[in-house]
C-alpha cells in the first residue's frame, strides 16, 4: 500500500462548522473511528459558544454561510481565545486564490469539498503535530530557560532538539 494518509494518533477536539448534512456526514464517516472528539455547529454563533465553553484544537469552517458570514468572521474570535484552535477552511470551489488568502489571513489550511479521506486525515494529523509543537515551544515564550529546566526536572521534555 502506498500514499495512504496516516491516521491521527492522539485525542483532538475538532469543531466543524458545516451547513450541509452531506458534508457533516462525510466528515463523520472519515473521522468517526478515530480517538477524537468531533462536534458540529451550524452557525457562527453556535461555534462561538463552543469556543467559549470548551477547548477546541481544530476548527473546520465553511468558506461562506447563507447568512452572509464567512470563515473570516472567525479570525477575531480566535484572537481572543487562549490556545486558539487552528482554522481550516472548507470550500467546493477551492482554488489557488482562496488558498493564498486563507494562509495569508492566518488560517491553517484549506480543504476541498467533497471531502477526500486522505486529505482530511492529512490535515487533521499535521494540525495535531503543529499544535503539539506549539505547546512544546510555549515555555520558551513564557519564561525562557527557567521554565525549560523546571519541565525537565519534572520529567517533561525541553522542547529543544539536540544538534
């Protein structure tokens, strides 16, 4: 077997804001057997409430919604949330222009709809790895070498790669 996407290996909290029943069903089918918490919201307001009430690692959002809102409306929300989730935009008309906009405005990635299992699994796994890497780097940002030494003394990693 070749070119098979690796399944995510750790628990993740994923919130998908998708209007289409088919899109939600497809995502649930692709991710449902994995050890993660997959929840759905239908609107920006429902998603805001979920962001306020629980820890979300990955937010998958429609590119645009019937009420005129879009994935861009999540950006200010994510800036106010501590440990904000990575944002992945989903669109059936995904093209290079949208992909560049998504990345330039601070989202993590773009998924093409209808969802392909390989693409979804790849994005979910790389997002998990990115979040894990960010968490390892936080001590450097907070307190420098003292936080690293404290983590190492308690059996935690240092977040540094030996040369």
